[in-house]
């Protein structure tokens, strides 16, 4: 696909990690950085938990810069990129190796050499034993494998029990050396705690993910090392079940490995949507058109994303589709963009509702009731943002006569003595919105006209 049709992730720079932040992450990043600075030397495994595409990687990148600024030694480990390796320990030690200075003569240089030596011993022993690191004996080895391992062991004249004992010893030495290595951080003018980030754990090979957790628990459980795992816990639970079977209590099992969980907050998305529109290069398009269009779009994409619990990535996808559809239409298409963005969002999150609206099988007020009844919809569609949507649906779905009646009703609310100020303002806003949708152009039936294009755009795969 043409590169300008793909939204690149926001840039997180070292100098100013929050320059492009649209989700007010700074206080959250500082909060988590604080936790990591106050472990008191205790080993810690912290999970940053948030669903797919909701900003974990970017959050973690910001956190890494924040910690680096505070003089922490950090390691970034992308589990997914490493999962072709048989044993995660290999890749983890390689990441460790990169973080420490290579100078052979330095304390860290010598320490690293020892760490690598014992890591190699552990990995070799594990291979001889045919240990499936992550399976803890739960999983039946396929027929013949055990025999093959025994054969291999016998061939190598290695007693399995002996090999096991050696692995244990090597693991113990590994931990001791690792502890010493980390203890050299203050000599390097670094904070005492090494922060080891593991991203994309829920995306890699299930057995690799489980092995990695086991390796963290058994090999890296030493003072002054903190792990930060960014995961979608639901997904990681599914991975656990894939390895150990459905009968395992995945949540309970994962608790063995995770000391502290932190859920990423899901803040208001208006700024994020504005940012996505800008990143998509849509600003010049809107500048040529009616400036209010953009504000309306930002507002109701934001309510819809809350109501439907859309991820950041799902919102971005809608914006990219909007760009595509708009690029096929001329700039003088009236309120086309607002209709289009509503339908694009609906088409991706609620196809049945999309069909009903396009085929006029539902009235505007009925549709509004439905949106309000969504789990995340409560209170979201009542004020100004809801009025925009209501006005849009009315302008599109009703004939002139019904619209006239509706106007009269709102007028009555405005004039009645017993109306509260709030309901009076609301009625006034509803009329203003409806006017803006009906006065300058004929909005009726527009949605039906754009629906086919949107149906086609929905076939774009990401
Ligand atoms: N603070 C932020 N401000 C603006 N945009 C953001 C912010 N955080 C994330 N995004 C954008 O949202 C999208 C998804 O973010 P990210 O890749 O961090 O999510 P994720 O949870 O790591 O996804 P996955 O589950 O696929 O790994 C990216 O395009 C990113 O640029
Ligand atoms: Mg990610």
C-alpha cells in the first residue's frame, strides 16, 4: 500500500518523549518510574496490562526514556523478534550483553563473561535433558521423544540425573554472577536497579512465551533486577491455555510470575483522534473544506470509540479509511466527511447497525436509544456530542415533515416555563446542529450514497 495510507506510530524521542503524546501519559509514566525506583532492591516483575493496540509499546518507550534520563540502565527485549531461538535465555543474555560495556578488563566486562559462561552451561544441560522449560511436566511429550532424549543422553554417556544436577548448579552460579554484574551498576554511575523490558510477550510462540516466564522466575530472580512486561493479559492467558490445556487456571498460573499488575488507563481520545487525523495528512483536506467538519468528526469518533471500546489501533484504521474514501471524492461534497466517518466507524464495530441505518430500517431516535444502551455509552450521548450524532441521523433519515415536527418539539422545550436551563440549552443546541446539517445542503439519503464506497473500503486489510 502507498506509504501515506499507513499511519506510522508516533515518534517518541529521547529528548522529549512526550512531544507527540496525545493521551496524557506523562503522569502515568512518572508514576510507574517511581515504583521502579523504589523496589528497595527486591526483584520485581511488573506487568503493564492493556488490550491489543491500546498503546503499550509507546507507553513503554516513554517509560524507557524517562528511566534512562534518571540514570537507570534499561534493556529492551522484543520477545516476538526473538522467538525463533530455542531457549529464550539465549536471547535474554544476548540483550544483557548489549547493555553492559564490553571492555574485558572492566568489572562489568568480567562479570558478563561469567554470566555468559554459566548461561551457556544451563542452556546446554537443558538441551541434553530435553527439558521443555515452560511445560513444567504438564505436557505429555510426543511419543518417542523421551526415548530419544534418553538415547542421546546415553550416547553422550551422560546420566540424566547427573545432567539435571549439573543444570541446577549452573543455574545457581548464573544467578550469583548475574547478581554481581548488576551490583556493578553504581560503579558505572547508574542507578542500582536494572530494568529489563519485555514487549510483545503475548505475540510470540506460546511455548516460547511460557519458557520466557519460567526463565525470568528461575534465572533472573536476583536483587536489583526489575522486569516490565507489557502484555494483554487476556491474550497471555490464552497462550497459557494453549500450552497447558484449557483446564489450567491460567490467571492463577500467571500470578506465579507477576508480582504487580498495572492497567494502562484509557483516557479521553479527542486529542488522539486529532493527532491521527493530522498524521494521516487529512488536515489540509479539512482546511480546504469546512473547518467544523473536523471538530464534529473528532467528537463523535471519540464517543463512538468509548461506547464500543475501540482500541487506538481501531480508531487509526477508521481514520485511514476515511482518508481513502475522501480521496475519491471532491472537496465540495458538503457534510460528506461527517457521514462518512460515522459509517466507517459503524461498519467496523457494528455491522448490523450499519446495515440498519443504511437501509433505513431504524429511526434516528431509536438508533440513539440503542447507542445509549451500549455498555460504554451511558451518559456519553446525552450532551453535545450526542446531539451531533442525533442531528446527523435525523437529517439523513427523516423527511422534511418529521424534521419540522422535531424542530417544533425542541422549540417547545426551549420556551416552556418549567424547563431546566440544561434542557433548554440542549434543545437549542439540537436545533443549531440540525440546522447546520440541513440548511446548506440536502443531507437526506447521503449515508446510503456513501455506504457502498465504505463497504468497499472496509475490505482494506491492515
Ligand atoms: N500516547 C500516545 N499518543 C498518541 N498516539 C499513541 C500514544 N500511544 C499509542 N499511540 C498510537 O496508538 C497506536 C497503538 O499503540 P501501540 O503500538 O503502543 O499499542 P500496543 O498496545 O503496543 O499494541 P499491540 O497490542 O499491537 O502491541 C500506535 O499507532 C501509536 O502510535
Ligand atoms: Mg505493542
